[in-house]
């Protein structure tokens, strides 16, 4: 557990005082039967624009790490969820009622239906993409609390019309680019309503995801049904009974705006190995071996971006270093990719410790 600081008073709204330790305990045991609302997310990690692409191309390639997005979300225990993402006058929908799941992209006029196996003991993964779920985003940071983190209740605020406590996490280390993380926690349900990540330098949030409206009434069953519009191409798939994972084709899943700890969870490219985490807490760096970096060569826009990045070398080898106010990434000549919310020096130090 990190250092638990004192409770700070706040004029509005007036709520009973609570310690950081008690607030964390309530968040960890919070449970609601359902909710619905609108989530707004924004990310500005200081990534450079990719040359040679228009606004649409830039949006598609950097959407995971930049831009503003709005989603309508709904959830009902144990296995019903729906996310509708609105971007550029287009809509992408991911929904499941427990027996089937749909992924729909209005811009492509395509929908995929998955028939899910009946399994009494199966516990489906939470359906909505984590980036549009303030609870999931908050959990990523709350799970990272360790002795290198100062933790304090920093006041109260109104979020989506509800009274909330503000829990502030401040890394003690200067090796991370994260300045602080503030989680707004509902004072009645103890559910995280908003997460704001501030960079070590600058006064504008690097990442913020939170409810602009929310209801904790259980949504009706019809909320999670989907009927494809006329003329939409529908692909039917069935998940094998022995496959516990429910996977939606990547081309129609709503893209994530706030990545898990702003680091990749899955291998990059079909030949990539599972990510390896180097270090702990705020200093942690993800390494991916055998990353598919074909798009970084030739005359493509990504290659142009990489060509402008400085070449660095050390005991780990030689490669290109891409940095922003929040994210550092190192692409080595031997096909490894390192990334983290750390300083460039910390990233290279991690590379030096990494297995080949």
C-alpha cells in the first residue's frame, strides 16, 4: 500500500470525512446490479501527427492514444452489456445479452453476430471495451498502488450530478511521466465515475474518462438486443463450447481510447510473442519480441515518422526512440518494441535488463 495522506476539506459538496484506506476498501468491494449512462473520454499524450495522412487517417492510427470520444454504455449482471461509440457521424456498437453478441460498424455497413455457448459455470468477460469503462480504467491505476505511491483523499466534487470523493495517487518516483491520477468515486455506490491522469509536466490532463450522465437503475433486457439495419452485411460466427473466450473480430470492435495502463496488452502482429513486463509499479516497461514492424520501413507514413526519430544505442543494441510528454517507445533493430509511461532514460535502462 502507498502512503495514505490526510483527508482534505472541500467546500462543495459536503460529505462525511473518510480516510484514503477506507475509501479504497469501499471501492474494492463495490458492486451494482446494473447501470447506464454516457461516457466521455479524451486523450492527449503528446504524440506527433503522422505525416502523409489526412485527419481521418491520423484519427484511425492514433485513436487509441489521442482524441475525444463519446460512448453510451449499459451493464446488467451477470452477463449483459452494451457500448455504442459515436465518432465522426458514425456509430460502432458492441452488445451482448448473454447468449449472443453483436459487433456493428455503421461506416462499413457490417455486423458480426456471435452465438455464445451455453455453459452454466461460464463467467463471460465484461463486454464493454475497457477504455469506455471508468471502473475498469480506475482499477488499472488502483491496482498499481504500492509503496512508491502517495494516496490521499483530496476533496469532493460533482460528477454526472452525483456527489463524489476525489482519491489522488501521486507517484514518488521521478522515472515515470505520470504526475498524478485522480479518481472520482461515487459517495453512495462507491463506483468510480471519472479518472483523470495528469502528466509530470503541463497543466492539461493527458487522459480523462468519465461519466457525463449515469443511472444505477438496472437497464431493461431490450437494451442489450440488436437488430441490424436494412442492407447491413451480417457475418454469423459461433464460439466453440470449449472456448471460454469471447472474441469479436478486431475490424469491428470499438477501438480503445485509453489503453490498459497506456501499454499494449496483446502481441503486436501475428508473429509477436506475449508481452514481457520489466520493472514494477510506475517504472514498469512492456517489451514485445518479434513485433511486426513492416509498416515502419519503406516510404509509408509510419516510416516517415520513424525516420525523424533519433537513433539510440546501448548494451541492449540499436534502435529508434519515440517520445512524447507521456509515452516513450523504443523500436530496436532486432524486432523488439519497448513502451511505457516512463522517461527515455528509464526505458533504455529497462531495455538493457531485458532478455533477448
